[in-house]
C-alpha cells in the first residue's frame, strides 16, 4: 500500500493532459487553414475529441492497422495507412510544411522503446509543421527547429508535451 | 463541432468517477476484515489501483479471460476464472455474505446490453456483500436489499454508482 501512483492514476493524468494540451493547441491554431494530423488512432478517443472540437480543417489519421470504435474511424480518404517511418516522409512530399496541429500518441508500455521511437520520428514530424503550428505529444520529442511550450492549465508535467514552430501570425 | 461530450470526455469522467468511488469505498470499509471482489479485470488498471490502496484484505478477481498488463495480473490463487453468471453463485457457496467491497466494471460499448447484464447479475452480487459492505459499479444496478449511496466528491453523476448493504458497524 501507499506505493504512490497507481496505473489508474497515471492513466487519468495522461488522458486529462492530452485533452488539456489538445484543447489549448486547437484554440491557438484555430485561425490557420492547414490540415491536422493525428499520429496513432488506437481506440479513436482523441481523434473523436479532435473531430468534435475542430472546425474547417481536415484531420488526417496515420495508423498502421485501424481498429477503432466505429464512430471514431476516419473516412478512408483521410486515413494514411502504414508505418509512420514511411508515411511521414511521403506526407512531406504530399502536403509540404502545412500542418497546423500534429498530435502524436504512438507509445506503448515500454518507456525506453517509446523514447527511441520519439527520437526516430521527431525529424520526420518536424518537417510537416507549418510556421506557427503546434505539436502535442505524450512522449518527449527531439526537435531541432521546434520550441517546447509551457503546458496549459490542467496538464500534468511529464504526461504531455507541446512544441511550436516559430514564425506564422503569432510569432 | 460543439456536439457536446467527446468519447475522450466520457472516458475521463468514467475513470475519474471510478477512482473517486473506489477511494471512498475503500476508506469506508477499511475497518472490515472480509475480502474484496473485482468483477472484470480488463486492462487491470482499477485492480492495480485497489491493490495499491487496500491493506490487509484479499482481493479476488473474477474474469472470463485474463489479458491484463503483467504488473496488474492477480495471483492464480485469487483469480476466479469463468463467466460471472457461474462464478458468482459458486462464490456465494465458498465465501458466504462476507465481501466488504465489490467493484464491477463488466460492461462493453453497448448500453442496452450492459443494462440487461446489470439486471441479470445484480441478484448474484447482492448475496455476496457483508452487512455494511459497499458495492461500486460503472452501470446502474438493480438490487433489492442494497441502498444507493450519495456519490463522493469528484464522481460524475451517471458515470458511477455506489450501493451499501444495511447493517454492520456504521448502520
Ligand atoms: C471494461 S473491462 C474492465 C476494465 C478494468 N476496470 C480496468 O480498469 O482495466 C471489462 C472486463 O470484464 C470482463 N467480463 C465481461 N463480462 C464478463 C462475464 N460475463 N464474466 C466474466 N468476465 C466478464 C471482460 O472480459 C473484460 O475484461
Ligand atoms: Ni471502443
Ligand atoms: Ni497495458
């Protein structure tokens, strides 16, 4: 007993932080026209949330194998199927640096694996973000040109990270 | 947009309510010696939470098919494998009405199915609870002898329910 945070505690902190960071990032980028990228669909809860809060921007979902709740499955035309190590570079060719918001929740249960993967995909993600665009992640990322932002109220430090590409309107 | 609560919102409310009700029920029954029953292991998050907060009481887990996180898998001796429609009546024979706390999170995504199942298992659960014992559920239950309790602070109405068998010390 008293061994600190339970898995339930950690999970709640992660979910609450994701929502706080997403709501903040959606509001901050609301005036921008470019697409939104969801990396990792999973159960579809954060996609469902983003879809219900984002108006006038296309949301593209990058996922290896779609297995979400039916009401949280993106239309085929905005599903980018495959390993992000391949689909992110392809998206760079297709979209250029136009994404206004990128959310990544790609991690599993292994911290070290998550960190190694975050290092691997950071440069691929970085190239997609528009000036002034925001990136929200459940893992710490390793960017050159993006700047870590202070967390919004309600987010728990260490459970969520927000990055911004300098430039754009708000710069 | 603006279509009210997202699946993420609902999920957070459910997790937060589970934790609030469990913490409350654990504290309320802390002086009682009888076992604790977890109905539905799932990912094992609430079991992990209960295990980290409960001292001196055995926690038995009722589950059809164990597929939890390794650090949240109960020991075999306290795993009661099978369909609760069969294992709950067997537990009545084995334990009598001695459970001090029963938590049930057996539902899936279909509301009507969950409600029908709650009606079915309510009489089976009722027989296991000790006088003064508490029952926490994610679904509304249908008990004869148990009394619905006010929710503790932090729990969201409709996302969690607490019931008590009259009698015992606190009666
Ligand atoms: C929603 S999950 C429980 C989640 C858990 N509270 C957690 O925090 O991870 C529901 C679980 O109940 C189990 N279950 C559902 N119906 C059952 C039944 N009739 N008998 C035994 N187990 C059942 C399922 O196999 C599933 O693992
Ligand atoms: Ni689902
Ligand atoms: Ni897990």
